[in-house]
C-alpha cells in the first residue's frame, strides 16, 4: 500500500511513571487537540580561507521537543486529574537527575514506539475565558538519543 496521510488525533503519547519505572501512562488521550514536534540544530562553522568565500558547516547537535496542547481534565467528584496529565504535572516539579523520565509516541499503524528514554517536562500556561474550557499544555524535551520499543 502507498503511504497515506493520517489523522493527528490518532497519534498516541505516553509518559513513564517515575514511581513505577517501566510503566507507561497515556497523556490526556481525550484532552490533547494539537501537538507540534520541533527540532533544533547546532552547526559548526567549518569555513576556511580555501572555501573561497562560500560558507561551509556541519550539523553537530540536534535537539528535539514536542508540545502537547488541549484541555485540562479533572474529575468533578474526586478532583483527580487525568492520570497522564497528573504525572506530567508532578514530573515538571522534579529537579536535577529526577527531572528526567521517559516519553514515547506512536503514529497510527506503527508497530514500534519512538521512545525518548530521558526527557524533561515543562508546563505551559493554562487558563481560559468566560466561555472556554480550561487549557492545558506541556513541552517535552528529549535528553540524549531516541530508541524504539515494540508496540504491544
């Protein structure tokens, strides 16, 4: 079959539970309504006199981030947040070595997860106006290389 477009809404995102390493929890599967994957490159200038005035360079470092945005989910009876959002919020308060925990994502039809074994989590603004639902967003930043894992 030829490659086809796929729905952004069908991409899955999970955070590793820092209290139970190896346990993965979906991040707001009914709350996320947009995501954006970013890449940042650092380039070394390798231009010399022999470059005859033409710039030369090499990619030396790549950074990856993903921003998840949507709505904050909260149980009106218990006050409990969506379990994935709660883990992101708790992880965003951790510092130093404890600030790193796993993140993974998969597009529809993927048989493997793209895994960021070490990632940091930062919350963005939340809120809303008179006729809005409360917003929620976070940015996940990879630390180190990607890996993959079989998707069960």
